[in-house]
């Protein structure tokens, strides 16, 4: 089985010039089929007062700077934007990129950002109720001529999203997360791609079994859903652990490996990773 690879450049603690340089080099490396940003306004896993560029604007600029790579935000927090606005953003970026968008979606959960910006995050149950409604609203707006929706969080009346995306019925939906009761159930109903950051191969296998059960309940073939995991390049640049990790997850059945590149972002690192993974 051919192993498939992508990369992720969180636009935090870096510069636009460095992000752009990495993506331009990766666009010429056939090993990488897609590239990803993230959806945060503060850096995560580092000093939250540091620099952080907005993910969708960054991705739109990268769409114009590349020709081949598929691209997405891994993943977009529903809480940050009204889903009707997000659907229009997605349709437009799919057009701008000539049909290369992967539509990453998640419930979001960064309390620091929400508290600072006055965004109501809500309880865990409220977050996932809102997420379920938001995913449905987005999928319907991108697929149907008009959408009427009367939910607890979102209400639409004969709503339109025109022009439609290049990819029909909509760009592939990638849902990130591993919650067994809610997230994986939503994946089974709506996603074409499921992403997880697993602590171990065994943990991923367990979550995959749970997803299979949700797919059975939804009458969906789980083989319709591409699976991916995020794997991290060692900070010292050693690619050996990365290669070993990818091999172990491939044996377990993972389809796509998203290599997270930590700052400082350098084109030479992308080339080094590609060489190691191609062996």
C-alpha cells in the first residue's frame, strides 16, 4: 500500500515569508498531496502572547502561490464564524484554488481566545450541539440551491450560497477530533476525512473501531472516510522517529500522514523530510 503524506504549518511564531517559502517548495514535491494551516488567533503549545496569523486568510494567499497542493485549515472552529459565512468563504476559496480545498471543521475549545475576544464557547454539550448544527448548515448551503434551517443556534430562511464551489456536492469535509459520543458520530454522518492526533497506535485503533460502529448505525461504509493522523517532526530535525511512526500507523490502517513542521519554518527541512519519507 502506498503511504500518503501531507504537511502542516501553523502560522504561529513565524513570518509570512517563511510560510510562503515552505509551501512553494512543497508544491514541487510530489510526495506531499496537501498542506494545512490551523484556526487559532493566539499561538498554542507556546507563548500565547506571540505572533499568530489568521488561518483562512493565510490559506487564501497560499492558494495563489501554489498550483498543485490541496489545502485546508486543520481544523476550523465552528464557534469563531457563523456557518453561513464560513460556507461562503469555503465556496470562494475552492473557486480561487481551482477546486483544491479540503474543508476542515471542528467544535473548537480554546478558552483563552474565546474569553479574550468575548466569544461564547459554552459548555461541552452546547459546543457539540452547535457543531452538529453548523456542519449540517455548511454542507446544505454548499450543496443545495436554497437552505432553510431552524436550529437552536442557527436559523436560515431560503438562504443561498452562490457561486457554488468547484467540487460537488461540496469540498471534502475533514472533521478533527476523537470524542467517541459526539465527534465520531458526526464524522460518520458528514465527513469524507477524519483526522486525529493520537497518543498511540493502540489509541487510534480503538477510536477507529468506535467510528466503524457509528458508521454502521448511520448506514455508512467506513471505507468512504479517509483517515489521517498528525505526526510531529522531532525539534532536533531527526527524521528517524518520524519515519518509524508513519510506518507503525500505516500498518494499523491509517491512510494519510500530516507532518507537523515546527518553527522556524525552512524549505530545507521540507526537502529533508520528503527525502526521508520517500525511502
